[in-house]
């Protein structure tokens, strides 16, 4: 028993050291500065591995959000089912098609196949899972990219919408998790966000690492005119892949979603596998 305890302690110390090493790649803003004024969703910064890499707007990375085993299992579940990605033709995302701006492949995962993973994201965000769309698994092969885009709708639904009746509803949180290490290419680049040295913020794919940003203002924003509106500052792109890249994306809305009324492109109607994660 003492030997096992010592081995576990050593492994934990190794993980902490690796987390510090990876964290050193990015700026680290004091989490004590992260205050909730109602403008954006407020996450749980006490969750292990949270690091603020940009302030105003806040962007976080979360080291080891998923384990290597979870990442491998998600890829194994989704890989046989991915199809060419589509993207919104208009700002309200009511019509979708494939195109040169988005050349990845993806698949939605039914809620009942990833309850543990969505529970982890729920604890990280301090958000009930009823706000969650079905998770999407995205694959980028060599040369694949997703050009500059926003994750939220251009304007909010002031009276709510058919699948999210909360006033001023929109996608208010994006959480994505890299599912494999990528040596070359495939970074997520935030075009409008600059580091202290003037470089653009880029997040390198690291297996199990999450990233959080806030694509739209909350319905509680002090500035009434901002409520539910897109935050233009977090426009971003998936840079061209050199090595293959997989990621899991979880979009979250202002209020609970009416799952039976989700738009066709938001639903997860395909059974993927018996493996429950």
C-alpha cells in the first residue's frame, strides 16, 4: 500500500509539472480578476487546470480536461461516422451547406452516449446540461481548415426561439477539447485578440486540453443593447491542418434547450456506438 500511494503521488506530481510546462506556453492572468458582472456566463475557475490566457474578453484553457483514455474513446466512437462539415449560409444559421471555408468532417453525438463527458463540462462551466447542444466531434485531415467565423448568431432572439425560449437567447459559451496531440498545423487562431508582444492568440492542439470562450452576451448584461448579441472580438479560425486533428466541441445556450425542437443541423439522430463515455 505505501508503494502504491507513493507511485500515485509521483504520478500526480508529474501531471502537475507537465501542466505547468504546457501552461507556460501562454499568458496567465490572475483568476482573482475574473468577476461576474452579468455580461457573460461565469465559469467555475476552481476547476482543476483552469488558466486564463486572455482578459477582456476572457479566454481560458483547461489542462487535462479529458483523460487520454477518454480522448481515444471519443475518437474511436466518432471516426467511422464523420461526414463533410457544413456551415451557415447566413448569420442566423438557418441554412447550411458544405463549402471551401469549412473543409473538415464532423458528427453529432447523442446525449445518452456521452453523459460523463457532458457532466464534466457542466461542472467546469457551472451550467446545467439542459443548456447544451449535442456535442460535435470534428476531424481535420491534411489541408482541412475552418476559416474565420463566429460561433453565435449575429443577433439574439429577444423573445426566445423555438428551441431556446429564454429571452435574448444565443450560444453564450463554446468549450472545445483537443482529442489528440498535433505536432504541426491546426491551431485555433483568435484573429482579434493580441498578446502583450503583439502576436495573435493561438491555441495549439494538446490532447485532453480544453478551451473556453464566450461568443455572445448574456441576457443579464448591464448594457441592454448588448443582451444576447454576438461578441465580435472572439472571431476565430481553425488553421489548416498538417497532421490529423480531432476535437470535441460543446456549444451552450443562454437557457435550457427544448431538445425535441432542435434545428435539424443541431440534432444528433445517428447512433454511434454502445460505448458510454
